[in-house]
C-alpha cells in the first residue's frame, strides 16, 4: 500500500482525480501550541492566523473549490474576556489586511454563523468581505464565525415553522432540499473532507448536517504548525479512501 508521502510524490495534488471539492477544517490547538512553548495563548492565536493565510493561498493554488474554516464557535464566548477581545481584534486585522489580496486572487468570501450579538463594526466587516468578493469565481473561502451547528439547525427549523404557520408551506412538503435551503450553507456542496488538528477527535458542533458523509482526518499537529505539507498529507489520506455513502465496497457483493 502506498504511503501518503509516496502518493504525493507520484500524483501532483492539483491534478489528482481524488482531490476533494470541499475541505472543512476545525483549526484547533493554538493555545496548547503556545503553552508548550512558554508563550501566551494570544501568541498562539496570532500564529494561527498566519497559518490561515498560508493554507488559504495553498488551497487556491491546488485548485480546491471550497475551503471552510471553523474560526469562532458559539461556545467560544465562554473563554476569558481578554482572550475573546483579542480574537475579535485578530478577525478585524485579518479582514482589513487580507481582503484586498483575497479579492485580487479571485477568492469569494462567505461567512456562516449567527450575526446576532456581534458588534456593529464586526458585522460591517463581515458584510464588506462578502459583498466585495461576491462575484469572484475562484476558491470559496467560508468563515464559520459565531457558528454552532445545533444553533444553525434550530434556526433552520424555526424558518420552516414560520413558513408553515403562515400557510406558505405544507409540513408534508418539507424534505432535505427544503431544509438545506434554509441552512447557513445554502448553495454550497457538503464537505468531502473534514480535518481537525491538534489530536482531538470530535466534531465540536461543526457542520453536523453537512458532514453526514464526510471523511474525517484527525491530525496530531496543532494548527500553528499545520502547514502546506500537513495539509497535503491529509488530502493524500483522503485520496486513498473509498467513499461509499452508506453503500457497500465496490465488488463486495460478488465476493
């Protein structure tokens, strides 16, 4: 069996038939990375943003269509106030510094998550990023910010309930397509591959509906060290798997 490294040597990823269309990443381990080096957690977050820049550029170079990054969850508000404030500042800095480059590279930016409760300046920046890049046709970079999958599903259920209550929709007509049309990710394909860094092996309320048939790769590497080589290694692991979507392995019925 070929190793991931051998796969990378033989098949350029940008040409590989098994290249996923949509990769989603749970960027985990900034704090642990910093603590292991005697640094502050905020320094870990700063280094994490640097890696975001590198991975976004690399994903675009590879020809990925969709990259979704879990940047701030609805549960992250429970962190110390000074850490939350720093994270908000990093988001502002990232958008203000990198938006022009993203736009120039034909990247479309989308933001999913609950906008309620966010500061007016944050909401304005998120809307500016989306509006400026809405017509771009390259990589779609989706930022999951103030996002929780259970909350997203509840919002979708409420929207459909309102349609039913108003007489515009019959309960019997609600199907998967109707439901997906009111999710935050409407119009996007489901992720083919979900990567979580830092060695943790859980989904943490991320894309619960959308990732039903995704492949998962759990990397032991903390996010600030999850560079292009580690990303390619995860893609190579994905490329070696057979996706059956609830069916059976090809040829298994004839064995």
